[in-house]
């Protein structure tokens, strides 16, 4: 008499698709967290109907409502702003600079900052606003 062997069906979970999904999620979050940048300096921007979003590779000058000036997250005196811009930006022809001025900041201070930017040799600059 011949007995039938009992076959044990092994159930294996294929891990390859799971690893692929986890890798893709990790890659997605790494890239998006790098692109999301919240400035450390709180500036209440004025509103504009034609405002566009900031680019990631753009250098920034921030002017707070209290009249403090920041170049790339470090506080700078107005007298030293021009020298600081020249020292940190080598190729002024291709540099794009954004000025983020608080809506409560003095217009006179903003104009003095723009003068310093122009005197440092930068021609491609803009003033950042928020869309209404």
C-alpha cells in the first residue's frame, strides 16, 4: 500500500516589492524635505497679485520690521552689507538675489539696501511679496 506524502506548502512573503516601496518612500521624503525651506527669520511679507514663489538656489537678504538686516541667515550691519555681498558672491553676473522686506520695515531702509545691492555689482535682484 502506497501512502501519499503530505506536502507542506511553505508560504513565503516576497520581500522585494516591499523593499522597493520603502526605498521609494525614503527617496521621496528625502527629496521633498530638502526642497521645503522655511526661513528662520520671520518676515511679514507684503501682498501682491503678481507674486511668484522663491527659487531654492537664490540668495536672500531679509529686512525685519525692527530694521535688522540679514544676509543668508546671518545678521549684517547696513555699512558692511556691500562688502559682505561682494565677499560671499563671486560671480555677480549670474547671481540672483531676493530681498525679503517686512511690510512694517521702513521704505527708506529698503531703498538703502537696494543701493548697497546695486553698488556690490548685482543686477539681477527682486523684492519678494506674498500672493493675495
